[in-house]
RNA sequence: GUCGCCAUCGUCUAGUCUGGUUCAGGACACCGGCCUUUCACGUCGGCAACAGGGGUUCAAAUCCCCUUGGCGACGCCA
């Protein structure tokens, strides 16, 4: 039988990390078995659903490289069908109209609480004769439709791929509402009806749905359908051990933030896939193909994972392992794969020049390959990389002050050193290095003094890639020019 | 409160099913050495955990029970 999974987010917020991981696991599961991945937007709560949220979800999935075979379906388009199915249950005596008012219910709930019981159903309406129920409805008395949980059964049971056997006592399940007073369907109904209609074979979703699953299985049975397989994923928690959410923990919970922060999609994909699941091979760098080969839904662990970040610390804005993985991808990706991302970032920051893919193609590649070994974010191509693509870069004050300790030496020698560089014929790294070291030796000055000064003069930064790489990338003329300008401005 | 789930280094995790090979392995982070007279690269090394208590057993991180802790669900939200 063909595997069919679905990712069914509700468009009430942006695509968050938990949702993204659910999508990843669904996608991995479907793709490794030649199954279909269906995207369904669960917008049954019209009040809270927004167009922006839908766009964010779609864009987020595309960005992650998660493609879908069907959809996006919008659940609200099928309200009539859901309602029809609910009424079928009503006709068959598997559901009933509950005419209880809010007050009535509240009182009942309070009373039950005194006896330490919780609400399960309202016999008065549950046992109402269908004809009488029809009459009341016709007379305009408002009602909801509740599912009539089969009380003759003892338990509902299913085997979860991850949690194993889950048994729930029938007596603990209330007659839940499936149709609102205004006739719109509720989550449990819509979800089951659509999963049946769409022939979903495997439901992979967050662990917070475990409780719903028992109810949903009852619905499957009422509809005479075979329930799908279920796999409930452990939750992603924040440091305070509560469920990671945008409301509580801010942007770090939202996928959009990672896009803006310069993540490579596959790096985030990799990180998320390893959160709650392990290939058990001691490897961390796992591109999609490898993940596809090794992923096993049944080996996902049961305990929740904590997302370790510190919002107060810039460098730890998200889990450090995620940042580290991103750095891995930036430096290990084949050039062809990293290139489009770099181009995009440079364009966004007005640093892109057409010649980078024409006459300066080779130069550009060398620059990027040198640069990327040190970067943690794509955005750094435009910040730390700026001096290579523009002569307008800022000078780090701390770094400047540091080298100005040797102001006199530099004033006497730096421009002369620049002239020496200029005499280089090939301007290759070894040659540049030799020039500098010979020069320093001749002058009896530590090479380090020049190295530090050159870094500041040429890039304005106190750290970065090797200085000889920097000089080669910046080029003969520009190096000379920058040193001269720097001397005039700071050394005299 | 009720019901359910979970419990190995600070964090992600391997090992738990099939008890001995583990005074518990890897990764991130952290600390130190080397390299670099730059570096958020690289490299080598270090720190660091079986929640607690009872069993069962020749032997328990691994099996059983209890306690504790954490999380989730208890909506005419999804």
C-alpha cells in the first residue's frame, strides 16, 4: 500500500521549530518509502487564521526544501463535507445534539468537581430520542453536536510507533463536541474526516496530540474506517522547560528568524532532524541524502528535547549546536551549492557585482573559499566579508587602538612595505608572505606587528582569515591604496 | 486536581528491548596544549552524567516496585 502522510499546521502563527521538525520527519518518512506528502492547512478556526501565517508556512517549507505532492488543501473548503459526516453520525445514533446552554454546562461541571469527577456527558441530551431532538432543533433551540462515545467499550488502544502501546479508558473520555453551535466543525472531526478522505496511512505529529488520538480512533471506528499508524514526536522545550513558543520565547521559535539570520536550509534541517532522533553513528553532519538513508521513525526517542539558547547573548541567540552545524555547512558545502546563497546575501547588501560571475569569477571563488572557513552565518559574507567586496568598511576601534601602540614604527615602515608588495610579480600567497617576512627581518621588527596592522588597515577587523589570503584577495593596487590612505589618516 | 507520558554529562545524544565487553561512548559548549608572532579555522588533551530509595540477580544505567522531578492533555483552540 502506498504510504501517505500529511503535514497539517494551523495557520495561527508562523511556522515554528516544532512544526518544522514535524514536517521534516513526515517528509523523511514519506520520501524514504516512495510515499506521498500532503500539505493541509487546518484553518477551521477562522478567527485566528491569517493569510500571513499561511504564507510563512508555505515559504518556510519551500525554504527547507520540503516539497509536497498534494495540496495545500484548506480545511475550511471542506466544512460542508465535515458537517455532512457529523450529521451521518447523528442519524446513525453515534452522535447527538446537546442543547445544554453554557450556564447549564458550567453548573454541571462545578457540581461534578465537588465530587472530584469531571464532565463526561450530559445524560439528559445524550439519551434524547432522535425525533424529539429533531423537533427541538426545528424550533430553533441552539445546540452543538457531540460524539456519543461508545460506553459499552472498556478501552481504546493503539500502538504508537514511538511510544508503543497506548491504552485509554473509555470512562475517561468525554462526549466531545464535533460541531459548533454555528454548524462549523471542530478539529477532531475535521482531522479524522480529512485523513480518511485523503487516505492518510501514517500520522506523524507532536506528542501534545496523544490525548486526541484516542478520541480520533473512536471516530475512525464510528465511520467504519481503519485508523492510520500513529507516531507522536517528543516536544521541543525551551530552557525553562516549557514548550518552545513564539509567545513565550520570541523569535527563536520561529523559522523565519533562522532564514533572516543567515542559516543554510540544509543545516537547520540537519539540526532539527537530530533533535529527538539519532543515527547512532557518532556523526553530526548529515545532509539530506544521508538522513533519508538512515532515518528511522521508530527510533525517535520519547523524552522531550531542550533547545539550548540564551537570548541575552548575541552569540547564543539559538542553540549553539545549530550555529556550529551552520558553520559546518558553510565551510564544507561544495562551492556550487554555497554560491547561490552567497550571491543572494551580497545582492541584499548591495555588495554584488556582475563581474563576480564573469571576468572575476575565479577571484570570487578564491575569496569565498578563503572566507567561508571562518563563518557561522551566511550574513557574515556581507559583514565580515565586506572589505573584500567594497572599499567602504568600518575600522574596529579596539583593534585600531591596539595597533597604534606601534604607531611610530608603522608610520616609518608601512607604506614602504606596501611598495614592496607592489613589486611582487605574481602576487601569490607564498610570495606575499616572503615579502613581509623578509621585510620585517631586514628592519629587525617583529612580523606580527605588521600582520596586525595590515589586518586593521585592510579590513578594519581584529580577526579573520589569514593575512596573506587577505592581501591576495584585495589585490595589489587596492592593498597599496588602502595602506597609503590608512597611514595618512591614522599614523601621521 | 484528574489522566497520560518522560527521566544518562550544562545541552543534543549512544548504550536500556536481548543484564556482564562500560568505574558509561560521541557531539556542542567550556577549560588547557599545539599550530598561527592574526583568527570564531585546524589539531591534541581535560572537565563533566546513569534523579533518589528499595528489590530481583553471582552481576543492573540496563529488569520490577516506590518516591521525587519534569512535561503534556484535560475548550463550542488546533
